[in-house]
C-alpha cells in the first residue's frame, strides 16, 4: 500500500481513481463479529518443563488468586530460571487455540517488535506446540523479561504476538488467522489481566535511576500530601535507591518528575503505532525498565524497575488539576516549568482518553474518531504501511473493517483506505477536519459527475488533520450505507434563506472588529455577546431559534456549573435540572430572568452569572478532562481565543446578520414574518441562501431531546443541491462542502437521502 498520508489527496490519484478505490475497499470488508471470536480463543505461552519443582512458587502472591477453572491447573513459571545454566534451553509450551476457553488471567506483552536475529543470540528456549517442537521466535531478552515478571508475580499465562500468532503467511489458513488477529489485537490487550510494557531504555546514570524511582513512588503519594509536594516542588527530592547500591544526590522534585517522564516519553516503546493502540485499551499497564551500569569496584547493577501506568496517570491528572496553577507561585525556574508542562502533556494526552462502556469483562477503554487517531499516529511508526488501517479501526473500535491482506500493492492509497474505513463506519470526522477554503477551491474546478461529491478535495492532506476543538467527539452516522449511488443516510434538510438582522448588537460590539477585519474578544466579552444574542432572539419570539443555541450549550453548562450546586459528595439533594427551553429561565409575566429557578449557588445562596453558560460553547472540548486546558494549549499550541461558536460573533459584528432557516418541508410560499414566527429553527455559517443537510448521528440528541454535548463537530453539515434522479425512495443530493451551524430538531423527523 502506498504511504501517501503526508501528501495531497490528488498527488497520486485523480478524483475518479479515489472514487474507484473507495468502491474497491468497500468490497473487501469484514465485520468485527467475524474476528471477535479469535480474541476469545487465544494461544498462550506456559511453562513446559518438569524440572526444578521447588522453583514453582512465585515470589509474590499479588496475582496468584486471579485464576479460573480454565487456568488453575496450569503450572507457574519457575522463579529461578535466571539462575540456570545459559547453555540449557528452557522449555515452554504453546497452548492450542481455545484450549483455555475465554480465560482472561494472562499477561499480554507490549514491546517494540524486533526479529530474533536482531538479538544476536541463538534461541534460548524450545517451544512445544501441537505441530511439534520449535525454537523461540521472539528475542531471548523479550522472553527473559516477560517470563521473569510472570514468574515473580505468579502469572501462569503469557501472550506474546510473535509466539502466539502463527507468522507463515504462505499458508492460506495462517494468512486468514493472522488477518483476524490483527483486526482483533485491541481486544487481546483490553481483556488482559495485566499488560506488561517492556521499555527499551536502560537506566545508566544515577540521575536517571533516581528520577524513575521518584516516578515509581508517586503511586504511594497520599492525596492529602499533594499540596505539600507542589509547594516543595523546587526542593530536593529524597528517594530510596539503596537497593541498587547507590545513595541519592540532591535533585529537585520538579527535575525528577520532568526527567522521569522524558525517559518514558522518549523510549522507543512510545514511538510505535501498534503500541499506541495497546496502551489505549489496556486496563492495567505496568512499565518495566532495565537498570544496568557500572558503579565501581567491578560491580555492575542489573535489575528491573516497575511503574504502574494507572497510578502514574492518576497522579498526573491530579497534578494538572490541582498543581499547575499553584506551581506558578513557587520559585520553580521557567525552563523547568516548561519542561514539566511539555512532559506531562505529552505523556497524558498522547493517546485517547475518552472512555466508552464495554460489554466485556473490562469496564472501560479509550476510543477516538478517525481524525484523532490520525493525529495520534502522526508521530508513530510501524513497519507495514497497511497496518495503519486496522490500527485506526482498533483505536476507533469500528465494527466494519477493511481486509488489508489483499491490498498491499502500491496501487492502493493509504489515504483513501483510511478515509473509506471511516466512512464505512459512519465516522465523518475526517471530513469535518477539512479546511473550508479547500472545499471552495474544489468547487472552483470542474467536477467529475461520475465521482462522489463528498470525496475530500485534492489538496487535503490526511496527516494535516488537526486534533482540534471541532472534531474531538465520537459522532457517527445512524442507519446509513455506502452504495454505488453514494452515501445513503438519514438526515435533516434545511432551507436556509432568511437573513436575521442584529443592528443593535453589531453596534454594541463593533469595537472588537480589528483593522484587519478580524473579531477579537476576550473570554468575558464572548460570554456577554452570547447571552445578549439569545436574549434578543427571545425578545423577538424566535422560540425555535433561541433553543437551537440553548440546545447547543445546555448539557455542557450543567457540567460546568453543577459543582456550585452540590454541597457535598454525599449530599442527597439533587442538583436542579436544566429547562429544555430558554424561555423557562424567565418569568412568563415580566420576562425577567428567574434567577431562583436555576442560577443559584447552593453553598452560599448567591445568584450565578447567567452568562456563564456560554463557557460551554468553547470549553466543552475539555469536558472529560477540564483541568487539562492549559496543558493542552501548551502541548498542542491551541489558540486561547479559538472558540467553537466564534463564527456567530464574527457574522453579527462584521455583517450585522445571521443566515437562518427552517426544515425543508416548510411551505416556501409563506412570507418571512409568518415563517419566522412558525418555524425558523436553524442558523448556519453561510454567506447567502442555500440548502443544508445535517446528518442524523449518535450523540445528536440526549434523552431529553436536546443536543448532546458530544456533538461539537460543528462543521458537520453539508451545503447541498438536488440532483435529477430515478430513485423514488430517497432524494439525491450533491454537496459543495461542509459548514458549521446550530439547529433545533425537536419534532423534526429525519428523512433518507442519497449524498451522491
């Protein structure tokens, strides 16, 4: 497969060739259910010898109670294998597929894959399989470290891909098995009792060892001591490394934290695409680092240092939430503060953090959409180009997969494969991420009538996809299909033909229009603007329209302000529910804001600023990790004033109007006043009359029929026009690009369309 994700879509394929490849990839799909079975019928590496029975007991019993009827009879690995004569080959056994049922009491090994020949040593193990005896395939060092850890902790089953997945693709049966294994790899790591990350870094200095010892101890830090730790971040840290024959040298806690995270971030383990997927889905990952150095008097240290990822990430979450602000008031050097921000940001936000409920034994896992997955993978490598396709499918937990075993020829585009994969799963995040100027350039050129109109512009570069406020949600089409006619989907079509004027607001906020024609407002001014525009819509009795904006922000507003309503964690009183209508915030008789209804601080009884709800309009991106805003800005270089709904302010301040509309079924013969009063319900970022199609998506509405806070894509609607058709069951449309907007879909039923 051709690696073209860093080049424009039109660099190697014409639009017609893109169209043809989309259709071909669609013909090579397999479903998640077809490959899921393999994740429950794994092969495992177990102890296969019968010598040294006195060595069969683990050194610790932390994991020994984790067993089931399937694995209880499996012997432990000998804990003193490392003391054996190196010339003797140790014996392992590879269980048959499904021999241990759906047992999850295994350790899955996560490591940078290298061939045995790269180890520069002959095989040290013999593996007994149902096909006969063979030498080990994985490098000796990988097996040594994995089995030593399993033996120490009393884990009986080890899963290593090189050993447990047959690799001979010349056998058709093995080829199918390997493809299924690739497509279900995430489930293997998700189900594992523990994932052991074998880092390649070797701690060779006293400073490195002390830093990692400091990182390892963070899991033992009591929350009540956290503020003391932050206040003393610039003071020397004290870590017990006497077990390594060393005594600590004074380094500040901040330096230790930064250095330790930099070691983890810069390890080869953190640079691999497959490992990104493994780390995203694992429920319990343990880092293992080697320490080996000469310390004088002929002594050499050789040991492993273990770090729990969940504990570390939990600490870093607390550090970001409670420590970043106070840290600025300490005497920490500016250079060290910058290192900390970058190191913490890279470690904490380099993989999906949004969690999704699962039906397996594992309660949660990280998921993302295609735009995020591409962004995460941009700095990662993998040996086989086409592997990116199943990796993205696994990161996004897609139900439809592309069988990549037959599309490795360079005539196939990786960009086209990734885009097709996303569309097949109803994921439109890659389309949402396209710069609107690219759409404009696309339609200034002649269009091939035999191509799908929604194919990305030829100038679009997949790897330039931004991980931004506008596309970081899991939003996928509902009841859709990809056919030879086009994308068949449910959606809401709008007639956008009513310019709504706001002269008073334009005059009030004209001061924020710069000489360059850009609107520049601070945080508080945006709050005031949005409250003003909703109040004006309400004054004009534009009930549907004002609730289109209210639906947009109602859910996030609750999340951002409920902490002011709930007194204690054990408070039995419920926070007040939010009204479904903006009008309910006001007294029906006087029209005045009813502050007692909802904007009241339950701790102090003081009214809250009603304009605070607008915070959600541009901070909802941080809903799941609100404390991460500053770190995200530092690491991802997000613009402080980049707000999701900023186009509304720009349109009003620059032009004095917003282009609004109603459902397409509305009677076009009504005059503007009648239509405004009856069904004006949407507003879009367009510069004139048009028709817009909003797809029906998961997360579009919540249980109360209001826009969910997950639907923050914004530029997720298509400007469309009708196309002559023979299909009587669905209207055929073609698109000229995607636009942002807000809409009120209450009492509006989606209809079926064909986006040709």
